C-alpha cells in the first residue's frame, strides 16, 4: 500500500534527521559535518519521494521517469553520505581502516 510505504519512509526520514541533529549539536566537528551531509541528502531524497507519492495518488504519470532517475541519484548520494559519516565516526573513535 502506497500510504503505508510513504508513512514508513517519512518516519525513517524523521528519525534520521533527529539523530543528525544530536550529532551536529553534540558531536565532534568532523562527524557533525558528515551528519549535515546526511541530513541534506535525506531531505533531498524525501522531497522527490513525497512528490512521487502525491503524483501516484492523483494518477499523474507526467515526469515519472525523470523522478525515478532523480530518486535513484539522490539515493546514491545519501548512501555515499552515510559511508562518509561512518568513516568520519571510525576516525574519531580511532578505528579507521
């Protein structure tokens, strides 16, 4: 069900943003910067996903192909931001590999 999937996505996105806020406010600068990238990438993906969900509800298929490509690109950007965050966290903890 589209509404259920959208709700789950929104819930996860909110949790990501809350976690990033804590790291940005209380974490070391190197990790906070990486967390800011995650928050931005997550927000960018969220905008596309919300638009796609709304268009699906209304039956508007105009731009669907472009939105799918944009969502895939933004998902890759988010994935890279998460990888960068993990690396920054490992370095901060002295466990860089």
